[in-house]
């Protein structure tokens, strides 16, 4: 989906450069997720079990970090 690609690109350009190493590693893990799982997270149909991945998803979606 083009919209989901745009979300990832926006995160990569705006937040990734200043993210700490743990967040950068979590973002790389997000990129390795199978497409259906990533889509589920980005469309908020599923919640990641990994806190680090959940944090990155929250940042990608512009949600308040919990």
C-alpha cells in the first residue's frame, strides 16, 4: 500500500536520523516483518508483542508513546 510506504518514509526521514541505537534497531526489525503483520500493526488491527517494535509503530503513526 502506497500510504503505508509513505508512513515508513516519513519516519525514516524525520525521526530515524536522531533516534537512539535501540530505536534504530527496532525500526530495522519492523522492516523485516512479514507484510501482513506490518500492515496489521500500521492499520492498528494488531498490537506488537515487542515493546520496542510497538514504540516504533507508535512513532510512525504519530501516536503518543506509552
